[in-house]
C-alpha cells in the first residue's frame, strides 16, 4: 500500500488565543528575526504526523467519530509560558494548566490516535531556538502573565503531501461529546474523587 499523504491531529484554540499567539510570534520576530514555527497557526498537537493512505483514513475517521463521541468537550486553560530544550534547540510555549482531570482528558485523546507515552500539551510560540535567541526571548515571556481559557469541542485531522508542498489542510473535523458525558474508555475521569 502506498502512503502518499501525511496526517496529524490537533486541537485548535479560540480565535482570541490564535490572535494572541500570532502577536507573540510577531514580537519574537522583532527581537530575533526569523525563527522556526514563526508562521504556524496556534494549535495543540495531539499526535505526531504519520503517513497513511487517504482511503484508510476515511475508514479510521468513521471509528474515531464513534469513539470521540464519548470524550467530553472540555475547557482548556492556558497558564503563562514555559520552555524546554530538545535536540533541535529551545522551545518557548504557552503552558496548558494540567490537573488530574486535564491529564486524563488529554490521555483519552492520545489513546485514540497513538500510544506515544511522553506528551506535554502546549501551544508552541517559537522552536529550534539557539541559546542566544532563547536568552533574548525568555525574559519577556517569563515576566509576561497570560491566562486564558477556551472551549474544545472537536479535534482536527490535518492532511499534507509526504513531501510538503504547502500548508496543512483540514481533512476532517471530529466532534467530541457533550461536556457532561461519562467516558467509555479504560480509565475514568473520577478516579481520584
């Protein structure tokens, strides 16, 4: 089977959060010039991109639509900024507030799309920063308070060519269940209650 497309799964924040992150990326550009992720639209990555055949994805979407109907919609809260370092450099991001409920909620999404263990939901502002670029930017973000919440009621599946020829396109928008639905998953949101 030929894999001629690549798919990724994201959560799109509110228009207000998207605009704020776009403004923060513009600030970064003023301070350090061009950088990786400068033009990417604000989002939370749920699953790393993977290659697949479009026909197979249509069938998988049918199953995900059934499964995700049992994942409740949720209000995600951003609580300031954070950073981490990886093999490509530093990443500055908007931090997602995580309690037991939020961790379980994100885990329920992840188990539908992949089994990758390490996962820290965040909204990337700048990535692949050198130490000098990071040192220039981090004092601004470290001193800047930012709290915002937004409702998540769907997951977006993005599609692109294996060799990217342009921006990702929305392949499918999958609705989540109502906020009060009890999940039909191997864990319960109320384990610690």
